[in-house]
């Protein structure tokens, strides 16, 4: 029975249908231990269960979210050792995250094995595309499935006690019963769906930590740098090194380099009222340190054009009083001087946005603005009907900063209840020219009432939903107005979402936590590595057409075949923290990121004990529908037969920069720095797909 907490809508796929119907597979642990088991993908689409035989009592085997990769039979050391009795084409291996042992399975036919391999990989792609909230839902769903022993979609207190043991939680039975009864809103003696979620929240509540935090924090919401240093000095007895240690810990767990040096062209600045009439910058309602706004502007002035002289956008999240807004305007004009764009380039009303080329050396402010450019420049709108909507926004607006959109309905209620009554200062308003922030209501509303110099922000969840539900409208919207997408407020660990599907819809400003290394930043660095790394990349023509018929979720048929022969590697480094004397067993995985039909991954076999000059000589083949949006990522890993592979290096390149023929791919570390002289040697060939007539 599917979990009431979370399930996914499976695509119409023959492989997944076979998995849902179930298969008798041989589970192989050693040369002597090979037993048949009945494996079946559950209705939730995210967990695989097994039984000794079809119709027998099932037990959880694994969750798709636990799967690191799926290997075919010839890639498994164990199955290769049994090649004399087991056809390798019938076998496959499920490799898990962490230290969980691999699961080696053998199907009854090549076709059945391929269905499981392809189906599991397809489900991995779905997991990868989930946002943070969806992943949390799935994680809770996995625990619910394990705890719901009789699979009736409800959990008794006895099942909850069993689940606590599975979760390694040793809790007093009376306390556990109190939490259970408090969560049982229906008073049915069972937990269902959201009741289980409430129980989990109560279970993980750290009241002693919250109480301590509220004592240390001046306002109960955050710790300032001084408060944190005082805690280290007085409670942790760190003495004179408390201040330095506070800065060191903030740098380690809340890193914030000057992103401008990496080519970033849009920086968000969260400004609040500060002491002595000086505004301060920090991320509201979090534990970030406070920095004087004046210092932030000085840093922007110093680093804005060190890497690129293309324009920098300062996205201002303004929470300040009228008086401190005037100070903000004063610092911006005095520190940035002529670099700050304070009026249109030619002093006239724009009929189109200026290009980055025309704005070289300029800093643009994005934020709220009183009235319209037409009024500011003394130009009346051509159509009297245009006055209707702006008239509502003509007067000094209430400040309503972008709010994290993890619960839109509740958030809208919260917004209405807690709107700031502070009005916008005209001196600050006048500094916003081409990037006036306006709320998004619908694509039809934007087209009817907004102007080309106005821009809307979207939470990652809302933007992803719009891509799926109205992808073509989003593409057309982004052809005439700028859009900004920002990370979910649930990303308290500064993790990142994949920017690819937002780029697919033409979103121009897709904000990432640039300090967090990983796949998402690899894609970002790869995309913006082109065009001289200036921070701007021209969108494909079909994303610039307001009448475009392109839908990112419904790509056309494949038009190209990509053949990559992975030949050899050169001087690959050892894995960080590896055992003394250990040598890497490298393999190469090639990943494509683009529209859904193009996103794929394939990998070579591994070479044992050779990081100096490994040779693979294997060819990987991909079919590509929309090459203009595709990114290629080459990943080298150290094969581990018992658990997940270790990362060695990677390099990501946009399709537009791919060159055919023999090429060396120079590897980068996890944080994007060079691993010179480490590289892999490949041969790349691109072929056009033939149509039905063979032309």
C-alpha cells in the first residue's frame, strides 16, 4: 500500500510498469550464497520491497533515495567472478550511499535486467530533480514505510515503538506515548499522514537548545557576532581567542567569499535598521553575522569589475525605516559615484532593455520603486488604460520584501497580517531604473499591466511549478521581462537546487549559494565559463522570442547523436583522506544536463590500481534533443566495491563549447580549483540524426 505521506506520479514507462508488477531475481552475496527473491517497486514509486516468493510476506529492501548508482553486470567484481555460471548481461548491481553493501542481482533475461537498470536510473533522475521539501517528504515517507509493519497506511503505538528502535532512538515509553497522543488529532489510536509528520517534529524538537539560544540571543531570533563571541568567551571559556574563534567558525560554517571575484554579476543585499542610524546587512531570521551596509557597498565598489567589466546588479532587500533608507541612498551615491546607474542611459524612456555591452562598468540597483519611469521622465503613457494599474501603485508603497515561498497559502495570510507600514524613501526609489521589483500574480497580469523594466522574483518551488504547469508561457514571459529565482528558505544548510530546469525556461537570474560546492555550482561554473567568463551568456534564439512555441518539459525528437570515447587518464590525484598506500581504481562518468529528455548519464568500467595512466578505451553514446541548452559533465571517481565511489575530479562544459576530435579534459576539484596536471583523454564525435527517409 502506498504511503499517505508522499508518492510520485510515475511516467508511463514499460520499465517502471515491469518493476511495479515485480520480478523474481537471484540475490547474490558470494559464490556460494545465491537465492531467489521476489522484488517489486511499491506504489509510492520510491521504495523497493522483497519477499521469498511472489505473494509472500514482503519486507523493505531499499529506497530509491538511498541509491548512489546502478551498475550493469560486467561492472560488478562479484558477478564477474561468477561469469562461468551467470550470464553477465543478466546481472546488475545497486550501489548505495554511505557504507551500505552493494546489492548484486541477476534477472531471468537480458531484457528484464535492462528494465530494472533503466527503471532505477529513471527513478534516480526523478529524485535528483526534487526540491528540498520534496526530498524531506520522501525521507519521512521512507521511515513511515519501514514503521508501518502491516502496511495499512496507519501506524499504531506499537509500530511507532518499533520505528523508534529502527531510528536508533531510546525513549522512555511514557514520553513516547505522550508525543503519540498529542499527534493523534483524530483520537483514533493511530497516526496517519500529517499526524506522523507532527509526531516526527515533536520527536526531533531540541527544547534545551532552543532555550539556550533564546537566552543568548538579544531578540530570540538570531545571534550577532558580538553575542556569539560573548558565548564562546563566558560559557565555553575560550578567553582572549573568543573573537577570532567566532570569526573562524562563521567562516567555516557560514562562508561568504566576495562572489564578485568568481564572475558573479548579481548580488543580494539584505538591509535592516542598525544602531546609531547606520543600516546593517544580514540575512533576516538566520544566524548570520551583521555587517555595516557602508562596508558592503565599499566591498562591491572594490571588487565589482576586477574579474569582468560587465554590469553588476545589486538586488536590494530593503527592511529599513525612512531615515535609514536615506542613509542607504547616500552611501550608494557617494561610494559608487558614476558607476551607479541613476537614470536611463540616454535620459529617455526605454523601448527595450539596454544590453550588457552598453552597461559596461555600471552598477544597477534592483528594488522597489515609487511610480513609473514614465512619470519620472515626464513622459505620459500612450494608452490611457495603462494608467489604471500604475495608479494603484503610484503612491508611496508599503515595503513587502520577497518572502520564502515554502507554503504559499499560509505565507499569503502571514503577509497580509504582518505587512510593514514603512514607506519607501524617494531618494532610494530614484536609484532604481531598469530593475523595478514587482510582485508576480500571473503571466496574463504581467503582460497586461507590467513594463519591460519591471522584474519579478520567484521562489525555487514556485518557479519549478510554473515550468511544469505553464512552461511555454514562462518562456514567452522571460523573452520580454527579467525573472529572478531564489533558493528555498528550507535550505538552512546553504544547499543548492539545480539551476538547469530554470535556465531551460529562460530565467535570467537564477540565484545560487555560491559558497556551496557541488553539482549545482559545477553546472553554474560550466555555463558561465563561456563568453570569456564575463558573467553573461546569450540565451538561444528560441528563448528570446515572445511568440516562442518552445516548452521545456516537452522537447522535440532527438536531432543529434553524441559519441564520446573515453580513452585514458593522466596523473589522477589520490582521494582526500584515503588510506596510506591506497591507489585509486578510476572510472569515468559522462553526464548530460538539459531538457528532461536529454538528461542522462553513462560510465565506463573501472581500472584497478592505476591513477597514473589508466586506460579505458570505451565509447559512450547519447541522443540529444536541444543541444543549445545541454551541459556535459565529466566526472572521475574512485570505484569502491563495498560502498559509494569517492569523487576524484570533474569538468563541466556547455554544448556550445564542445569541440569534436581528440581532446584533453583538465579536471577540477570539488570546489572548482584546478587539479593540474590531472586530465582524461577523449574523442568526441557529433552526428546528425537521420529522418525517416534517410536524409
